[in-house]
C-alpha cells in the first residue's frame, strides 16, 4: 500500500512538472526562483501521503498550510499537485479530525487571493486557477457538503469558508453542482440553526449562492428560509443589530427580487409584519443613527422596493401581484413608517430619506385606495401637523441635495399618474398667496395650502431671485397638468399682479413661466464657463417640459402663450441660440411645433402659418427638423444609465450610508445630470416621438395648402359689355385652365419641398441649387421619379416571377426526365421478357427432339404471353402518355409566360434530354 502511494504521488508530480515550468515560470518569474519551493511542497505532500507517523503527517500539513497562505508561488505549485492528496485525506481519514481540519484549512488558503504591491493588473491569480480546478468535478463539491454533517465545529466552519471561497471565483459552476447534489441545499440550510459563528458563515455563503439563481431561491424558500431569516433578525435586535442583520436582509433581497412566486409565498405565509417591524422608529429629533443602523435600514427599504415592483416587467401577473403587495403593506401601516423615515427624520442620512420617498411613490402608484390614503395622511406632532404632500413639497423645494429633490419629485409623479381626481385636488388649491416671500412660505409649516406654496415658488424667480425653487415647482406642476385638460384650463385662469401695472393690471401664470424661462436662458448665455453650476443643466429643460405638457391638446394654452408677441420671437431665438444645449434646442423646437399643431387662432400674427413662416425665416426648416433628430440622439445615454440600478450589497451599501449625494456622484462619473435622467423617462420620450411625427405632418400639410380659405373673384371673371356668351365661356375656360395650372404648380412645389425637408432634413444649399427651379419642372421631375420607382418595383416583381417560373420549369424538367427513365426501364423489362421467352422456346424444341415428351404448342404459348405482356405495357404506356401530356401543357404555359417576360425559351429548352440520350448510348456501348 505504501509503494502504491509513492508511485501515485510521483505520477502526480511528473505530470505536473511541465505545467509548473510553463505556468509557474510565466506568473512568478524564472524556473530557478520557484524550483526549491516546488520541490519542498512536493516533499511535504509526499510526507502527508506516505508518512508512517501520524504526528509527522500532521506537522507536514500544518507547514504546508502556512506556506500556501503566504506565497503565491506555493499556491500555484499546490494547485498543480496537491488537490488529489488532500481530497484523498478528506475521503479516507474521517476519523482523524486534526488531519481533516488541516486539509480544509490548507484548501481555504489555496483559494484565498494574496495581494502584492508590485503585481501586474493582468497577472494570473493562483487562487482563481485553484478554485477552477477544484470546482470542475462535482464529486468534490459533494464531498465538501458531506463534511457539514461532521460533529467537529472547525470542520464545519472551514468547509463553509471553503465553499464561500469557491463561490466567489466559480459562482455558476458551484450553483449547478449544488443543485445536482441530493439534499445539497438542505444541508446548507441546516447550518443556519448551528452555532453563531457557523450560522453567520452560512448566511454569507447562501447570500452568494442565491444571486441570480431562481431555482436555488425557490428551494430555499420551500425549506423555510423566510422564517429562519426573520428569526435571526429578531434575535439580533432588528435594525439596531449588527452586520448579521445586514447579511440576512441581503439574502432576503436575493430571494424576492424579481421573483413574484416568492413574494406571493412571503405574503401568504408569514406576511409582511416582520419586515415592517424592522422599519419602526421612535420619534425624536435627537435620535442618533449609527452607521450600521443606516445600512440595515437601507437594506430593509430595498426589500420593500422589490416587493412594490411586483416582479419582472415581462411576467403576466406582475400588476396583480403589485396591487396585492401594495394593499397588504398599507394595511400594515407601512406608510406611517416611510413618512417618518423620508419626511420627518431629517437626522437620517440622505440615502435613507431618498429611498423611503421612492418607496412611498411605488406604494401609491396606480392604486386608487393607496392614493386616497396618501392624500389624507398628516405628518408631524400636534400642534405642528400638516398634510404629507405639503411636507414632501416643502422638502423638494428647499433641499440642498439633487438626490432628495429627484426622490420627492418621484412621489408627485407617481401620485399624479393616471389619477385625475388627485390632479384636480392639487390644482384646486392653487390660489395666489398674499405672502411675498418664498422662504417665509416654506417655513410657515401647515398654514399654507399646497397650491399656494407651489405658486409662490413658481413666481419667486422674478421677485426674490429664488430660481432654484421656481424650477423645481415647475416640475411638480407638469405632473399636475399631464393628460388633464380640466387642470390645464383651470391653471390658465390663474393670474398675478403684473410687474409693470401700466401695461396690464394682471399677468397669467403662463406668462410668468415663459418669463422665468427667459431669465434662465439669459443666465446661461452670460456664463461663458464650460463647467456650468449644478442646476443650470436642468433648469431650462424642466420649464420646457412644463410648457410641452401644458400645450399638448390645449389650444387655449397656445393662445395664452401668444398673448405676448415677444414669446414667438423668444422661442425662435432659443432654438437657434449658440448658448443653448442640444436638449434645450430640441425641447424648444417641440414647443414651437405644438404651437403649430394645436393652434386654432385666426389672427395673422399668431396663427399656425405665422409660426411656420417664423421657423422658415429665422431657423430654416432643415435646421429645425434636425433639432428633433439631435434631441432623440441625446436620449440614448440617459436610457443606458437609467436601465439598471445595482442591488445593495456589502460593497456599495457602506458607501451609500456615508455619501450625501450618491446618485449625483454616480451620474457625474458618466457626465450625466441625475435630474435629466429622471425627467426623460421612457414614457415622456415616447410622447415626444409621437408628437414629433404629428408636428412634421402638420407643417407639411400647411406647406401644401393655401393660407386663405376665402377667394376674391378677379375682374376677369365678369362678363364684358357686348360680349356674347360663347366668347365669355371660352374666355372663362381659358382663364380657369391658366389658374388651375398655376395653382397646381404652387401646391406641387410646396408639397414637394415640405416632403423632402421632412424626409431628409439635411439638404445642403449646394444640393438645392442643382434641383429644378420652376414648379412645373419640379412636378415633372417628381412624376418621373415616381414612374422610375414604379418601374423599379415592377422589375423586382417580374424578377421574382421569373425566378419562380424558372424554378417550376426546372422541377418539371426533372419530372420529365424521371418519367423518361421509368419508360426506359419498362422497355428494358419488356426486352428481358422477350429474351426469356426465346430461351423457353429453345428449351421446348430441344425437349421435343429428345422424344418421350408430349408435343407442346409453343407458338400458342408465345402468342398468349406476348398478348398479355403487350396489354400490361400498353396500360403503363397510356398512363405515361397522360402524364407526359399534362407536363407538355404545363411546359407550353410556362414557355408562353417566359416569352412575355422576354426570355429565350428555345435557349432554355436546348439540351434537355441530351443527357439521357448520352446515357442510353453509353449503356448500349457497355452492353456491346
């Protein structure tokens, strides 16, 4: 037995020698620098495998563990030759606990990366290679799982550490291996009921194991994972607990994120009470949040967020599951805890407040009952109580962080989405407040109605220079007005005292909004620095979005906008300004397009024709339509950044807890504004795409029709004195023909020009100079172009028909060749029958000559056989002739069709049948 072990180890060392010379030398330097270490590891492995004294073997494995834990070259050498030795110890020496401990600890060291200050970034990691080697065989994973049932504490502990190390390097392979092992998941779940240290290690292992593994997630849930997780959280003190609570919540997030079935099981079994209890806080402004408590609350809010989303977007029952989750959570009074965290707990971190606000938005979105609950909810303590929406608006207007503004704005977006009653409720409170100071209004608490506070912020840019609050209020107003004509009309009637009373005693809100946009544009144009202050990049887009939403399907809003003649000029200048960004130019172009699309005015200086003329003269239709294309291109990076948010984990949760503006920092790394990412959501971008198409069509229609609907009859149409009726009719006919020609020429020119601009949007001046100048030439060239296109389509159709006919002809040619071959085989059979008959006659004659044989009438027999064979051959020949006749008629039809298409039928049919004739000649020659 000892000899076999020696041969086995030498075989391993011999096979690993070449590997170590190549890989080891490449990674760690020359062969001489590692040869001594390699040979020493080989001797240690030999002593472990072949040693006689137990103490000597234990010392060898301890020494091997120390060496592998400290040296990367030792890790590489061990990976080349050491795994079979230690795995054999784990299999065969279960009674020797110290050897099992040492082997497991050595394996953990071999899979633990060793960082070096001078290592290259792309340098091969021995720990990764070793992990890959160990995880290739699923039997190794089964062996490790079996060790979890051992009584020794350290054996179970090191086994869990080893499995966790394998997961960090070979996640997918280990997930598949554990799934294939009977009761593999169950053994890991049992570790949650073990001693605290092992339980914590098992939590970490299961957290890695359940990432993006739906099958494992479902098995864990059916094994009672929810009950065990919340039991551990309760034992550890809930949100006041340590890192163990964080690991439990991270595991819980893995189990329910985008997994509707697990969410339903959680809701229907133990319910949401344990989760809501984690978010419970006691009131008091002096309450201090520890760093770990902040991290735990972030993970708990992430869990609530996942439950409120309801599952993957493509899952059929997502909406029903979302509504059920929303209803169940509101019944558990979670809204009170979320308001305490997001609105009242200003001592909490920005990340916690923002995530709580987002959860409030997701809790009420498209849920009528929950929307009513939020609308009636009060926050604060007596006597300082105010509506929750008022408090959220105040936070949104006065916060100093972009992240919190975006989160509060998200609440109003969710509240107003598909909620016309809620929009009307908020709009009904919009009456001017006598207070002249926005800052004073924000500090008044619950005494100021929601709408008055919003209006005061909207007009603050011109009164006290509080532009930040003004532009944030514009975002809220856009949510209130979206898809609600009644609210748009109501807000149009709101008026303020004019800044210049001598011109007009009152000024509509629409005029104030445009004035604020002009102020923002002038501030931008004065700033020559490329690094504009934060806020300048989204100030104008917010107001332009408000105007786009307000003007949509609202002709009265367009009339109100043009009550001031300077507004059209300002919008034209904004689109063509060199200081405006691509986003601002594109949105301003949309506003101008809506002034064309929804313009019902009949005034000469404010109707749709006046707007189109202004666009044509000030901007140019080509440049104007290019603004749409540039705007769509600017959306692409915004969509890319907003598609996925990283799930919370140990690596990023700590940073979120410490940062004051995480989302802003992340988006700045990609040179994107977080507010723009939030504004241009897919729903708004789809709306812009649809309205762009309508604007293009409307402008093209205006170019193709006359402006005035009423025609003044010219004097030529009146009958002259003494003119006979025949001459009058002839003159009228000539005049009408001339007018009709000129009108068609004009309409064709305008329609063609508009169509080209809409379709191409990018013709240069040089290109236009080469085009026909007169309308008649344009019509003729357009007609020729259409004829050419029609001819091209006809040619394509004929080509397809030709290829189809050629394919059918080829098929019938092959069929005819087959029939001819069958006829030939039939003829050969007839000839062979004749030869057989001839042989039979010869034999009959020979027998008659031999005597003692009755006379046989061979002639009669031959005649009967010939007649029978002739009947059979005639029947088959008739069938063949019928088939050939049918094929001949098809060939004639195809030939006539090919002649119509201009093909040479004789050339196509030339050579058909020659191959068969040649084959027959060859067969005759071979027979001869």
